[in-house]
C-alpha cells in the first residue's frame, strides 16, 4: 500500500496547485497526519484510477447518466 501514497500525494498536489511536500503538510496540518495518509492512499486507489470511470466526471462508462446533485 505504501506504493500508493506517492501517486496519491501527487493527486492532492495537482488539485491544490502546490508541490507534493507542501500538499502533504497542508493536509496534515488541517486534518492530521493519519487522515493525510489515508487520503493519499485513497486518492490512488482503484475507485479513482480504475478503467470503469470517466476521467473528468467520475461517471461509470457503462452508464454515463449524471448522478442527481452532480454536474
């Protein structure tokens, strides 16, 4: 699982518009180090990087119908 932390941290850095080390310190300062670790693990998990999702919308490729409340 540790191999997922680095790419997950990169996702947060890209979304926040900061370098990776700064993204880690920002998330840890705001939510705590344990949450930051879990967030980075999840950001590179199969739920977000699987091939069944569209990149931009997150909708399933098999049924690209928008989810209520999402644009």
